């Protein structure tokens, strides 16, 4: 019984210690598809990647008029400061609208 508990504990510890996804480095190109949403500050625009990473896409031009559809975003990670204080700031952003609907 004690051996089983120790084995179960070791397996649980191995799962809990797995490394988290590394944040992209400055200059790296990032591509993600998702629903854009307003950031903490009203003028900020964010998008969440598939791994849960939040990207600051406030510099997107032209801005999507409506946020009811998912967008496909490609951008370069930058170390620029942002008034949003949220997410990884992307620069040189290209985007396109998809057919996927976003829930409000």
C-alpha cells in the first residue's frame, strides 16, 4: 500500500513540475487565431493565443470595426512599452477576419 502511494506521489510530482511554455522572445514572429477583446484600458485590444498567452494588438491598423468574429493575427514580438500594461506587445501586425463567430 505504501509503495503505491509513493509511486502515485512521484507521478503527481512529475506532472506538476513540467516546464511552462516559454514566452516568445523579442523579434520572434507569432501567429494566432482568436477573438479580440478590450483590455483593461478601454483603448487597448488583446487576443489570447491557444496556450493562454495574451498578446497586446493595440497597434493593429486598421482596427477591426466589430469584434464579433475571430481574427487571424501575425506579428512580431517587441519590447516596446504599452499603456495597456497587459500581454506581450506585438508590432508589424497583419490580420484577417475569419468566419468563426465570437461569443460575447
